[in-house]
């Protein structure tokens, strides 16, 4: 949007891909030091000295990847658990919201609303993937059996109420309205406005939507009541519920955000009605385009005018965007 708005580009393709089923796994730091030093060692004696210094059982253990915040080295699951405790979000509430996400995604799939995707044949498999395969409509009883995944044994984040890591890719075509008409394209929606925000990555890592929502509404000259469709990234059920609590709190608005009053809570009958990251998965590089295109398609399906997309991100960042339906 910025490049098109400043005239640096006429047509852009935005998107991303994530290959979580085959993430790079690093050698340990000790092993890396040994391997780097080995290239500089000139004699057998020098190489043996390096091996004696660095090679042991600890050096052989790889560094397993983790979804951790680089500035605090805390996993996002731990951060989400602390956020839930701070905002009083219960395990039951999280499980209920996660079940809602899976149920709505299942319904949207059966009604053909999530058909804006490509079939993909995984190498070595006989049948292509023809639908999102992480949707699991469970029961409250089954979800309640799962143990804490991060802060054990008393944490409330589990495998059932957290978004799952999955392979995925997305792309969208963006251009000015004039260029689209010149090329004979029918636009789906206008990308009207956007903001990026940032807050404390330790205690407010996942609160990006709370800060981005009022900022992008003010920038676009809109109110919460003007929004017909809300699409928020569901990193964790507890993260969503904590954000909704913060957005509905005058205390949080005045004491933490420096605002005069709360922005308000999105109506749940407009919120993530085709499921979200909890049920569809969260391939990091692909989720942003999925949120934007889902919002655009929902506007057309639900006969709305404005959509608001929001997400949290690493580093304590947040993003908000206003999308407007393109007239028929």
C-alpha cells in the first residue's frame, strides 16, 4: 500500500510462506564453535585440541526451535499464560472460545465459504489436500482433559486452545483502482488504511489488537459501530479474550494507553465468523493475507461495507487495517 500510494509501484504481490513441518534445527553453540574453528585449524594437533575442548555429549544435542520472543527469550505460550492470569481469563473461557473457532470454521467449510484456496499434493502422498485439515470440532469434556502446555501444572494454555503451527502460503494482488480498471480486473475490496503499533514486549506482547484498533479507527475517521466485519488473529484463545477485556476497560484505556475512554469490544456476531488461527492454523508468513482476504470475502457475503483486521506480532508489535468492500 505504501509503495503504491507513493508512486513507487503500480502493481504488487504481497504474501508469505511457512514450512513448519521442516524447520531448520541448529547445531548447539559448542558444535558451531568447533565446526568454525575446524576450518582454521592447520594441523592434526590443532584439530584434536579443538575436539577435546568442544566435543562432548552436550555439544551433540541440537538446539530445538521454539516460538520465543527474541527480546525476552520467553516463549509466546508462557507470555499468553501470564496474560490470561493478569486479565482473569479462565481455562473454561479459553476452551469455549477455541471450540467456537473450530465450530465456525467447520460450518464455513461446509458452506463453501473457505473455498478461496488451492488444492495441494504433498510429495509422497496419494491424495491432495483439499481443505483446511486442522479443524477439530471437539467437546468441552475432551478439551478439559488436556494438560497445561507451558506453565505446568497450573497454566491454562493447552494444545486445544492455542493456534497450531502448520505449513501454509498465501498471496494477494494489490494495485491502484485505476490500474485495475486499465487491466480489466474487478477488485474485491479497497485497503483503506493501516497502522502499526508497539508496546512492552514482556508484559504486553500479545496486546497489539487492543492498541491498533482505536488507532486505525481514528486514522480512518470511523467508529466501532461502523465496522461490519472483524477479523482478528487468534494466536491463543486467551490472547483474544484478554484483548477483548482490555478493549472494554476504561481503566486499561486511561492507565495503560493514555486514552480518555475505552474503544469498546467488537460484537461477537461480527467477530471471526469463519473461524480463525485457532482452527485454521498459523503459518506465520501466510496469516496476514488470510486475514485480509477473509475479511474482504466476508464483506461481500454478509453485505457489509467496512472490515477491521488486527493482529499481534513478535517484538510487542501490533497491526490494524481497515478494508472497504468494493461496490458491485
